[in-house]
C-alpha cells in the first residue's frame, strides 16, 4: 500500500508539481494580466518538455551504451536545478517582497462564475466521465507494439530507439521515430515513479493530457468570448461533445484524443495545433484599433512572450512527431501571413522567424542523421 502511495506521489510531482514550479520560475515573461495559474502551468510544462527534448536527443545521438540512464540522470539534475530556483524565486517574491500578485495577478482576468453553475458542473461532469472511461475502457491500438514498447525498453533496458520493438534485436537508430522523444519522456516518468511504462501510457498520460487539452481550449474560449465570459463553459461543453462523438472515422483527431492519447500524433493534433491557434488569437487581440501595431497590447505590455511560447510549442511538436514540425510550420506560416496583413508590422516576420528556429534545427538534425546512416 505504501509503495502505491509513493508511486502516486511521484507521478503527481513529476507530472504536475514540477512543471508548475518551473512555470513560476519563468512566469516573469508573462504580462500581469495574463499571469494566471493555467497559463503559468502551460508555460512551465512547455519549458519542462523542451529541456527534456534537448537532453534526450543529445544522449540518444552521442552515447552508445546506457543512453537512457544518462538521459534520466542529466534531466533529473536539470529539473531539480529549475525546481529549486523556482521555489526560491516564489518564496522570495511572496514572503520577502510581499508580492501577492506573483502567482495570480490581480490584473489577470480570473474567470468569474457569471454563467449558471450548472454549465460548469456539466462540463466538469463530462470531463470526469472522459477521464474515467479513458482508464477503465482503455483502448489498445496496434501502434502500441512499437510506441509503448519503446518506452518500456527505455525503462527496463536503458536504450533509446536502438532495439527493434517487433523482434527485440539490436538496430541502428530509427530516424523515422527517434527524434520524437515523447516515448522517452513517458519512459522517464515510468523510471522515476517505478510504474510500468505500459500503465503510464494507457492509464496515467490520459489523466494529464485530456485536462491539459481542455485547459488550452479554455484559454481559446477566453479570447473568443472576452466580453461574455459566461460563454466559456458552454464553449467547453460543445468541444467535449465534439470529442466524445467525433469517432466517425479511425483517423479523426477526436478518435486519437480519447483512444490513443499517449501517442505523439494524438498530442500534435489535439494539443499542439490548438495551442498554436490560441497563441495567434492572443496576437490578434494585441493588434490595436488602427491595425498598425502588434508589439504592444491594450495594457502596453510586450507580446514577445507569445513568440517565445510559440517557439516552445514548436519544440513540443517535434518531440511528439516529426510530421508535427512540418504541419505546425505550415500553420504558423499561414497565420503569420494573416497577422502581417492585419497588423502591417514587419516585426511579425522577425517573430515568426524566431519561433521557427527550433523547427529548422530539428530538420537539420533529422537530415544529418538520415544522411549519415547513424
């Protein structure tokens, strides 16, 4: 019993607490009116995974034996440094500087329950139903023979994409899947928590990513219904119904969202792409009434944080799927063009180029490994 409690505590710490504390370390980049618990967690989660992606790809491409063991070691060191710094910054700001707006600013648009509470109860009821069904009715897909086994091999054999899951034989680095290190991150969570990688994939990851997706849609709803906040829960209810009844094909995003949540392509379609649209909606909001500026919003604060978050989202897309880099780049290019037309500000080009740097590095590394036959 104590072992189970310890495993649950470790899962909560590494999936929720660590990203939140890292978000507190870096939430100074957020303007005060955007500094909410949800946005701080999203920022910390993106940084948390970005650090893992860099360390994992480095270990995978430079270390031959026990690469995953080194990856876990290096990431633990980096994570604890960020966590300790986040705790120190939070304590300093809250207890010494007496900054009560450090975690949640008074200027942040905290969603008031102006809508009938039944809307919120209905949404959270639907969310709870999806979470329960995702665990008790877990779907096993044919791709599990590859993706889940890669996480399991990392946990048990300390290898990173150098054993073929289908046969168990040693192989060269599989470039098609290697740079999508989301399987290695799942292996990391399994390793540090002591929970079997298959259980983490099928029963734990959905409990994190399903609410995380709705958190992103809640941020989208705040932008779309900025003058009618009571419509946000209604918007979330509509989205949840579209997800639950979207299994009209084996290939719809809704099908991947609830039935193949732990796979990188499911995360790209249901988490990465909505985050891109959310960030651009925020950018469109920052265009002033004369459609001449994009760098300054109504409160006079910089929009640079949005481009930084978009760069982190691009890193997440590469971590989930190599195709996420291509499709994500196309979406960003299109939305940046529209933003440039509406804002008439050439700084959009600079921001778009900056956020695409991770994608360019990713593609360069991909082709470098592919041509070298590593």
